[in-house]
C-alpha cells in the first residue's frame, strides 16, 4: 500500500479525541486503504491488535450485523471492557440506523471510533441529533496531482518512456487503483466504468429507490457534457423536452441530489461579489473525478476547458476550501475559495493565446478590489507573465503549490 499522509496525518491528529472520525468520499477513492494504513499506525504506536476491531460491511462475513441493534450486540460481545478499544468500521452506510449504534457504543464503552462512508448524506440532520458536536468529517478525494506523481514514481521509477505526467493525469484521472498497476488508457477507462456502475447501482439507484435508471444516466451525461457551464434544473428539463422526453423539475433535482450524495457530482453555488450574497440559480456541477466523464462519454477535446476547471476545483477542495463560482457585474470568476479567513480567486483557461483571451481572463480578477491572491491557470507552459498582481501559472505548477501558498 502506498501511504497517503494527507489523510493518515489528519486521523492521527484526532487520535483518542472524544470525536467520531468519519472518512467520506466516492467509492474506490482510497478510504479503506487509509483506514488500513491508520490501523498499521496504531499498532506501530504500541496499541495491541486485540484492542482494534475492524469491520468492513461490504464483506459477507458481517452481513448479519447491518442493523444498529445487531451491530451493537456483536461489538458488545467481542470488545474488551477492561481496555480502550479502537473501532474501525468501513462503509458504515450499509448499517441501517448506524448512528444509534455508534451513539450507544460511545456511551457504554471506552472507545475511539473511525468510520468510512460512500455517501455525503451520512452527515444528515438525523446524525446531528445523535452525535451533535461529537464528530469530525475528513473528505477523501481521488489522487491529487502530487499524490499521482508519488504513485507514478513508485510504480515505474526507471521508465523513461512514460507520457508527460500532467497529460497522463489529465487523461486517466485520480482513482488510486488506476495508478497502482500499468494500465493503457482503454483498460483504465474500463476499470473506471466498473467503479461508476457500482456507484450508480449501490449508492444512487438502490439507496434512493430510483426506478428509471436510463433517465438517471441521461441526467448524468447532461451534467458531464456541461462541466464548467452554469445550468439549472429548468435547463435540464428544457433539454429533455427538446428530445421529446418530459421530465419533472423536482425529479431532476432529486436525481442531482442523489448524485451529489454518491460524490459523482459536486454542486458549486454562485456568489455575487458586489452584493455579497449567494445566488440561488445557475450553479455549476463538477465530476467527482474527471475519469468518470471519459469512462461514460469518451475523451472529447471540446470539453478540455471544463475538464481543466474540474481538476482545479477538486484540488482547491482537497486543500480544505469552501468553493463558489464568482459573479462580478456581468462577468464570471471560475472560483472564489475561502478557508479560515483566507481567500483566493482563480480563473481557468485552456490557452492564453490572444489579446482577447488575456482581457477576458484577467479583467474580471483585476476588477476585484482586495489584496487576496488571484491566479489565472492554463495549459500554456511558456507564457507566465503576471498582470498587475494577477499571477499566471501553468496548471501543473498551480497543482503543486505548497500549502503555505495555496
């Protein structure tokens, strides 16, 4: 297993703190591996293996413990009541009313609890009722560019015939399994298609009892085809109407909600910079990993600008920012990101290859009257001029900025 210190370090920082630690993220993003790595860390720190209870609820071994009552009873029987125990429970969403069991285990035993889940709606109002103020969420994303480089180096350190690293990352995405073995592009997309099918079936169709799977997949393809564009439920309904398919707007929003829950899509609201308010219409949606787009629709050059936006969006999210699409007068700023009083502005373009493009990408940032960092990010690796403090970066350089900068 290749270490992912971004996440194991976060878990380590909460060791023995009276909080439930919850790793969330799309299936196959590496949550189970992070949990296994953390278990090894616990043992290395001197915690005895018998103090650690590991359960993967996707294993048939534990199929009899998928209700809160049966899970509580099972752990009650095997736990050592004389010592502190560490519970590592993988894919907890498979347990109905799981939060009741977790709440009772915290109340009745000396435990430190770590969970993973493949659904963002785990952290619902119902959970808040049982564990209010007693949990911390740690989102696990597919590989960042820096992690991808680490995986690539360890997989084939001496291969001089490898493609350009960013080109490879751009075309294959960040699912860890793709970068733990040598896959050609077609094989990589087949693996991602299998992941996608599993997510659609288990975390979307079954969980939300969706009956029209074909219609759901059409909504997904519409969203993927409009990566980087603002749209609303009405836009989707109008599109289907033009295809002689009637689809209720509420159904569209229910589908989008389900897809967000499974981390197939991320919703990004718009923010009016001058009015200082969130706007309720014309959001953007980005994919949980760009490889999902290729695996379902093939690689399309015309989507390159949206794909680059998607990569930058996920990187900013990995860094712990809240992300918005910015609006200033009649201009758009791709991303406004905020974290702990810090703010950055980012424009993403494919190429800065004409005076018109320079004006379009830089002007909206120059109109913002504050001193926070502003970036234009593109695929140009030869033109790196800054304009009145707005910095231009090649995209791979942006993705590798140190934490004290980004």
